[in-house]
């Protein structure tokens, strides 16, 4: 069975024709966005282009789209998509006009979580939590081998669990979210502010200037014993480790799959966060539990979205 | 279809014969424990007695037992049961010798959550989180209308999610657990210590002495403007509200069912905690979400355990 998986990232649209039974990518393509503020209809049109490129003979059973944004259940409506600056857009209708009715939107981390559980780092595992620490922080839940999207498709939003009541301001408008402390964007912004404010760190030299400091340079500095980076990583790893531990304590998965640009580009932070996770987690939940890195990398979302559309009954636009 | 639900509480064993389709209690009985340190074989024997009392004609399809303790998956082994002081006890084998093979142990909060979702405060709702704040703090998850016990039956353990890294010592041996701040036992212990240490509160007068202060009197004092109780409730409601909000943000249920002795006996604390929950929760998750009180009260666990055993395939002792 063949299906097309689409990933709509910050800089481009990617599509792959997937052999769903084998979990194999048969063809792949991508197109950059023409501008920063790309309109919904233009994005839908580009989706049509990349889908036709990877599946010119229309062999697919459907098109699954992993979308970085909050969706309203099965309605196909994007509630908010920070990457595109969209609010309340009936994006699925636009895409269906391009690629046909058998097309569904999934939260990007839901698609990734399902991809990893079906084909990747948690293959064959029934109960999986997947968390990506990148530009933002998100997650997805696989329960009894099925994606659990949540009652309104907002399940797995670990980035917006609160770690410090009334704490740092998050991009979502609330305070104290995990993402406000641990996302690449927020780590970078905070470190640059503190370094401009007089803090000193080896990360500035490594980066070639404060403006270029990001999580990767801070990680290198922390590894080399830099005091500022070490203190920052102590705080960030404690909060990330606590939030991961709490998700494991609450959901009792047998595997946690970790990925994302910050997680993969800051191995010292990842190492410390895992140590904290095992320190904070409900101790009996450690039995039979393990943490692994993403095995599918950038293809996880396309693989997961294709598998989801292939396995899913056709649905109408219920709320 | 008839099944027997059993609840093994701190002071007694209760059993009910349940009409599973109607969710109706047809007969009910209870027996107190003979002593504080009651042995597993004595508890199993009492379970046999109460089961035969409510179902003398052996009309049941099975016996479901809600058990306040941590279980090891479907093995029937109790990992730890603080109420009885047990560790690593193959309790299911003892009970099966008394009541027959069709008998299963469930975590008490799992049984309660399923009972509320099937018959009570979340009847007909697919995705439910249930949290009890009583002597301890526990929870259960119902996903797609089915109990989600977790990979090793430790799902829903919200009481052992961490709210303050390195914070107050919990009965589980770890620090900073929600339960260490918000369970009846810990609230009472802490308040009595602080009042003996020189804090003053109206709760002492209401209770007739420091030794009698508990969450109910502190709640009454807070309602009347008492400074100590108000400050304590501010802290407890902030941490409880945050933990509940995080569970809702992560699991995206459409209903949260709340119960337990402290929750029901301290309405001012409950009111403040709900306000905090709505303040801290991922805002889009509020759509279509509501908080309700337990509708089945003390019978929730027996109803849920009976429904679970009636709906479940017979299982062998896999891990």
C-alpha cells in the first residue's frame, strides 16, 4: 500500500511516496517557500506540486500532512500556526482541492511519534512518548500501538506544561512553560540577552560573537567547564528532566523517543537531562522503561503521516 | 451480566454484586480488618468471605479488585502497598484460591477512573483523566473509552509527578512529589508541625487543638480569612492546579473527574485549585474541556473493577 507523507517545515515543503507496509521511502522531493509570509492558498498549491512530483501516477491511498501548529480536532482547521502566522484557517479544504479528498492534517509531533512507533526508535513498542526539543518543544503519544491525538488533537503538548508558576514568558503568551526555558529559540534569546547584559562565557568565543551564540555553542562551552553555560545547563536540564519524568510518571510508557535540533545538537544537555529524568521519575516506572534517540530523523513525520492516512477510515469534518 | 467489584480500603474490605450493563449495585457488604498488620492470606480469606456474601449463587462472570498499591503489570504481584505494609506479594494467587480464576487486581484509581467514565461523572466521554486527592494523591486515565493502565500498570500516578525539584519529602521516598504537598496526610502533618513551631491559625480553635487540625479545618479557616491557612492554601492550590493543568495539557482529555476526601472536604482549596488549573492549562485545551466532581462516590472503584473484569479477556500471569 502506497501513501504520500508531507512535512511542512519552517523553510520548505517536503513530500515522500511511502510503501506503508515496508516503511520505505520510494521517492522524495522538496520545495522552498517563496517568501516569509506565505499565504494558505500558496502553501496548498505547493503541497499539490510536491505530491504530484512524488506520485505522478496517483498510486497513493491518500496524503497525510504533518503540520507544525495546533489543529481543531478532525475539522481540518488550523487554530494557530506560528511558523506561518496563521490563525483559524480551514487549511484542509484548500489542500483537498489540490490533492483530493483522501487527505488529512496531523500535528507534526503526532506524525513523528507515530512514525517512530511504527518504523523507528520505538518499533513494535505499544506505549510510547515522543518529545522533540528543537526551535520549539513538542511531543506525541502512542497508546496501545495507536496514535492518541487527544480529545481535540492537542495531546502531547509537553512544551506548554508549566515548570515554574509565573515563570518566563513563552511564545504562546503564557508564563512558565517548559518551552520558554528549553526551546532552541528561547535558549538562544535568553543567553544572548544575558551575555549582552554582562555575563561572560566561552560560548561567545566559540560562536565568534554574541549574535551567533546558540544551544550548540553553549553545549560545547558547558562540556569544557564554562561557568555560565554550566549554570544555564543545570537549570535547563533540571526543568527538562523534570517535565520528561512527569510525562513518564503520568503516562507510564515503555519507551521515550527523543529528537529535535537542540536535543541532537547539544549532547551534553541531553546527557544531563536524561540523568535528571531518571532521578525524578516515579521509581517503579523505571522497570522496563528506556530512552532512545529518534531513528528516522527528518523522515519520521512523513513516514508517520503516510502510515496514519493509510490506516485511517475516511472522515468528515466533525469538530 | 453480573460481576463482583471489591474495594480493599484502609479500614475494611467492601464487595458489591454489580449489574454491569446497568451499572447498578444489587448487593453490598463489608468487613473490617481484624488488625493493623493484616497478612496477605488473611486479606485474601476476607475477600473470599465478602464475595460469597454478595454472590452466594456464584452468578458472577468474575471478581475485579481495586487495590491501593502499585502492581506489576498483569502479573498479579503487588510491588508495594503502603496501607498494608506489603512488598512483592503475589496477592492474586492467594485471592484466586479463594474466589476462582476469573479474578483480577487493578490499581484503585484505575478502577475508579473507569467506573466514573463508564457510569459516573464522565459517562459516555471518551478521554478522561480522574484524580483523587485524599490520604494520598492518585489518578487514572481513560483513553478512547478504555482504561489505559500504562505499560506496567503505573499510569496516572500524578501524585508522584514532581512539582518542586528537590522539594518536600514524600512517603514514596522521593522529594518534591505533588503528594508531598497536597495529600491529606501531608497537609495535616505539615500544618501541625508549623503550628507547633509557632505559627498561629484559626484552624487550631476550630479543631479544638493542634493535634486535631486537618485539611477540613484549614479550609474553614482559609474561607474565614485566616492568614496562615490562606498562605498554605495559596501554595497547595498553586501546585495542585499546576499538576492538574499539566496532566490536561499533556493528555488533552475532554473531562477531568475530581474526588477524594480532601477534595470533597476542603471546597475552598478545590475552588482555588480549579482556578489555577484554568490559569495554567494550555489555553486551546480549554475548548470543550470541563472539570466535574465524582458522581459515584465510594462505589466508583467497585463499579469500575466489576466492569473491567466483565469486559476483559481471561489472562495468564504475563509480566
